[in-house]
């Protein structure tokens, strides 16, 4: 019996989105997640933008759904704030179902997945970093040959970005100088997080990585919050 089966035995699963018995995030709810309708511009995070003011240092940005989608939001909030880690196996199934969208990324052979880190106090209180679990899910479902490398540490404990709404300036100031490089920086990086909203957090991380030798930084998230 694996660890998830053990927990299912103790606590029979019911969908975090619709409460249906059988799975922690059922196949029906996974299938109803709205797909991101257009490519996300890595320069400004707008969708379908042809001319924009360059703001972000990303090579490309990919998200598998929208945070306003109730089916996807339910699973992310239960994982992040309720500690419902048993949903990870169903998140893996969801990622696999979106494989065709991610196939358009041609990954260099030295690509590394880098989870966006939590501060030490927040990591201790939560017991895990959801970005790390999501990176593991992408690796297991799609890219078993791609390494996960914790290149960054979060050395400050700022206010949660979600508490600042969508104010880009406040978010940028809040996250400024929060990260520190703790390992050799690979050339090609995919920054992984649960949600990308204004891009302030991932942009701060990407600029630091590029300043320390990365050639390219992409961003991958379960949900687009913009």
C-alpha cells in the first residue's frame, strides 16, 4: 500500500471542488478547467499582445489554467492553505492531460526546474513548499529526465503577495531583494510556481538568476492569475 492509498483508507477521498466521492480532485472537475486561451506574452504577461512595453525578463510563460476558474482555484487553495497534499496525484493527472500544450516547449538538454522558494518561517509553518511539489509533479508527469534544483533561497519573510491585491508596484517593493542564490546557476531554467499574477515574484527571481549566469529563464505555473 503506497502512502496515498494509506491516507485514502483512513480518510475516504472526496473531490475538493465538487465534494463527489472517489478522488481528491475528480476527473470531471479536472476536465472542466478552462484552458488559457492565448499565449502569454513573456514581456508584459498580457495575452495575445503584439506590441507591449517590456517589463519582465522571461523567455516564455506557460500556465495550464486560470486562477479565477473555480475548479482549478479549489485544488490550489486546498493544497496551499489547507495542506491537502493528497491532491498531488490528481494534479499529476491534470498536468498529463495538458501534455499537448507543453509539448510546444522544446527544452534544451540542460534545462533545470527551479521551484520558487518560500521563506524559512513560512516553510516551517506550512510544512512544505507547494511550488516544489508542483515542480515534482511536472517532472514525474512530463519530464523525468529534467532535474529539480533548489538554486534560490528566500531570505526575507515579506507580506504574502496575495494580501497586496494586484498592485504591481507594491508587490515589486514587497519582494525586492528577497532571494539569494545558493547553488550554481544553470544556463536554462524553468521557474515553477502555483500561480503567476502580476509576475513580481518570478521577475525578481529571474533577474537574480540572469545576473548570476542563466542564459534563459522560463516560467511555468498551474494557474494564471492576471
